[in-house]
C-alpha cells in the first residue's frame, strides 16, 4: 500500500504499490544488474523528507564518483545565459524553494531578461537541455544523479541502477520538523507541496508516475535505516 497519508483521491491521484520493501537480506535478481567495474549511472528519486539527497551524496562518496544535483542547473544556466540571480536563488537551498529544476524553468519562463532580450525556449526545451547535459556527463564518467527524472532519462541505459527512496509520512514529518525547526503541521504542508511538485514535474516531462515502482530497480523504505544504513544496504546490493 502507499506510504501513510497518501491515499487514493489526493493530489497523488492513484494507488502505487512498492514490490520491494527492502531489508538487509534483499539482493537484486536481475542478471543484468549494474556492474560498478564499468562506467555506470545511479539515479535516485525520493519523496521529500526521506534524506534521499544525503543518501545519494554518501553513495557517490563511497563509490568515488561524481554527484549530479544543482551542478546540472548551473550547466544549463550557462548554456541559456540565464540570469545569475535566478540560479543563485535556486542554489540557496532555502527550504521554501524546491531544490529541483521546476523552480529553474518557472523562473526562466516568468520573464527574466537575458542579455537585454527575451528568448522563446519553452520549459520542455529547457528540460531537454538538462537531459542532454546529464547524458553528456554520464557518457564521460560514472555518476549518481539526484532527481531530475534520471530514471526516465536512463530508462534504457545498459548499466544503470534506478532507485526510489520513500518512507511513511510520520517519519518524514519528524525529520523535516527537526531539520527546518518547524512544527509538524508546517512540516506536513511542506511535504505535500514538495511531493506534489515532484509528481507534477515528472508527469509533465516524462508521462510516467513518479511513485510507480515499475520505474525503478530498487524501491527502498528507509524508515529503519537512516542515511548510513540505507547506503550500507545499497552498497551491499551493488556489490552483490
């Protein structure tokens, strides 16, 4: 069933089942599992408040590979000469700003001026520019990609591991309340807003349901793991 608080009829729209509520004994059964001895890509999609970004950062650190997150925004910004203030605002990691490309294209399309003239790139063109940047980096070296619909961009990649990180709403509320010094009501509102934005973003640009476990190789409930425990598990799965 869906994580607590996410029921049929809310903004998420439908039931989504997670076939792998992973525990420490789980090992991938795919004969074509990712080989870390060759150039690889790991994508991490995550519900807000799960610590998915921290998990991705630690996983990249242990594997000794590049972490792709806001760097992608900077690369695309350079390509389109986006106003510097917009990129800085997104990169500030203010909890009221989603750390995602959504804010980038919203700002871009809101009428910012570039070298004194407005350009007609649509949000879809910007998404494709982002995807092209991600693919280019991944062609050059192994990497861990946080969000950005990486699961879809690398859907047919021969050596990719696609991960979805989730946990019950109560666990996420507590984590967000502590992290941003909020009461649980405000934390819950932030979670709903961020999760809905990610769902909408994914549906808009990929046509896929963000929480559909069929998009991923591993769907990991991190409620009992913590960041390091989750990374320990993922490293065990990667190393077989």
